[in-house]
C-alpha cells in the first residue's frame, strides 16, 4: 500500500519520541484552553433544585455578562464546533472535497455565531423583564417597604438558584479552609495584639504620659484586650473567606439597624430592613437543603473574574490550588483560562503574518526583477526594527492595552521571516520542469504559483510555524509582564506581573504562570524540532 506524503511525515515524527510527547503536551494545553469552563467555573454543570434539573454552566456559556471577554465567547463556541471539524476531517477522508466544504461551513458558522453573540443584546438568565415590570407596578401600590417574601415572588428560577448556589459555594469554601483556621487565627491574633499595643502606647503618649512612665507591654496588652469584645475579637481573627466576610457584613448591618431602632422605635424603614435581612438568611438556610446532585467543574469552583475572597496574608497558609491573586481572584482558574490567551495570540498573530507573507514572498520570488528588489529592501528595513520595542512604541502611541492590538502588531511586524522563506522557495522552483510544463500547457501564472509551486513550498514552511508561535506568545507575555497587557485578562504575563508586584513576600504567585509558560514554549519548540527532522529527507 502506497503511503501519502503526510502519512510518511507523521510516521517520521512519531519516531521522534520526545517531539511526539511534546505534541501530546501541546494538545493537552489546547484541550484545557478550549474546555476551560468545564475545568474552572462557579456555575455547576448540572444541579437539581426542588426536583427540577438545571444546567447553569451551559446556560451562561454564551452570556457576555458572565464571560465578559470576547475571547472567552469565541472559545466557548469552539467547544462545540471543534469536535465537529475533527469529526469531518477524520470521517470524510475518502471525499476530500466534501470534507473541505464541511470544514469551511463550520468555520463560517463559528465566526458568524461569535459576532452574533458578541454584538447582540443578551438577557441575563437570572433576569425577567416581565417579572421586573410586575414588581415595579406592585411597588407603586404598596405603602410599606417590600419584604423578602414580596421580592421572592418576582424572582425567576435562575435568580433563586444563583442566590442559593452562591450561598452554598461560600459555605463549602469556608468548610474547606477551616482546617487552616488554627494557624491563621494564632498569627492574626498576634498581629491584632501588636496593633492594639501600638495604639495604646500612642494614646497614652498623646495624653502626656512620659515614655519612661509607660506600663510594660504585658499590662498594656491586658488593658487593650479587656477593651475589645469577644465578638470583635472573633471577627478580627476569623479566617477571611467569602463566607466569613459576608457573615460579618450581615452582622454589622443587623447591629446598625438595631441601633437605629433603639434610637427611634417607630422607624418603619429600619424595621422592614432588619426583617428583610433575617428573612433572607432564613430562606437561604432552608432552601439550600433542596439543592441535590450538584456537579461542579473538575478543578475549581470559581470563575477567574469573580472574587474568591480572602486576603493576601491567607495565602501563606493555603495549598497551591487555593491561592488567590493580589486582587482576591482565584489563581488556578486564571491559569486555566490563561491558556486561551496564549493560544489565540500565537495562532492569530502567525496566521496574520502568513496572510501577508505568502502572497508577497510568492510574487517576489516568482517574478523577480524590480518588484523583488523593492520587497527585499522592505524586508531588510522591517527586520532591522526590533519587534518588542515596536510593540512598546505602538502601545504607548495608541494608549491601548487591547490584546487584539497586540496580535495585530505582532502579525504586521512578524511576517518578514516567512516572506523571505517563501520568496526563496519560489525563486528556486520557478525554473523547474513542472513549472515549465505548466507554461507550455497555457496555465495562468497565478494558477501555477498557488496551485503547483505553493504546495511544494508549504512543507518546509511548516517547520517555521512552531517557532513563530513561540515568539508571538513570548512577546505578549513580555508586554503583560511589564504591565502593558490587557487589564482584567487572565494572560500568564498579567499573572506574572501580579506576582512581581507581590515579590518577594509572595513569590509563590510568580512561579505557577512562569512554569506553565515555560512548559508550553518548550513543548512547542520540541514539536518544531521534531517536525523539521520529519520533513527533512536527509534525516531518513
């Protein structure tokens, strides 16, 4: 059985064990990036509430109010179109024209749906316009403040479900982290006592007490501790999870309302507000028991844009998978979604470079003459400009940190290497016999260039792609590390920049994104090295 060229190249590539393992690693990164919501999200895949089944993750996948980055909407659509493309590619090998047509149609569907969901006005699943209008009309007829039971009548199922899920997840996070409470509370108590001691000394000095007449530290500590209530002490040293933070806010709100009622017992607004808080807490406690069969994403139950709670001081007690960033957002979920940024930067920037490089290099190499001289001089000028510093200059001029601007600039300034390579291949092959035969048969130059010469020039060009993708990813990560990346992004460069800001006290925030970036870049480099050896006939 005769083997095709691609089968021969793949067999040669498989014999390169390290490169093949690196390809598996790159595929794992790609799968993690595409299916990131199944790995990290605050929305369950499936949950049963009062006997009714809900699928919150799928309901919010294409809602731009939850996935605020357009990049995430694109990948969330790709979760469904990518398997279809792979299925078409492998199942329709015997009908290549149908396979190509189906893949092009799926790409068109992917792009069309992306722009539809990006620019269309979508409604939050937890909101209902009709219920909101009914509530507004009902409020006009009420003479007292609305109760929680009143508001509950005008909440749709997803609104209630979101309240209960947030309540449950905060409770579960608090239970997970309670095993750290002893160590954290001991250190927090020591820190609190030292702060109270310092404040006590400052107060006595302001009152005119001489330094030499100050009581000793032990006496001052006892005095300071006697002036703080047990509840205040508990709130000050409790582990700062979202649950504890919200419970403390609720306690403070209740105390404030009770204080208002003590001053004015006839204050109907304060009475209604206090009853509202108590009724809501009671409802959450009772209804959360009705949540059943809750299936969360595989790795983390936080979305990378949501507050995961806690303070930076808590990180030193946490395992690596519970660390939070300097903005209190979850680190692991950001690392997972950061794969998407690296993939899209590498592929789109290199794709844009190829769109420019192939036609320019093809015409310059095929026709030569004055056009070739002009193109060669342009290539020399552009290659003399350092890409990274050009990116810095463009960002400074436009004052924009958009990731798509970075991709555009990398593509516009990174095509020269491809173009020079394509030019050399066309220059070498334009006088070969198969090209002359095409001229003799009367084929047009454009047909000969792109139907005959270009397919022969593509295989060697493939060996450059992995290294170009590496360069694009490195450029974006470098810009983000310098603080010029897209704000609010989960880019690994942004995460490393946050780790740099917290360095050296919390250097452990710097290493996870740096390690993942290194693994991805090394894997891509090994794939490129193996592909080069597989294509080179001298190696076999």
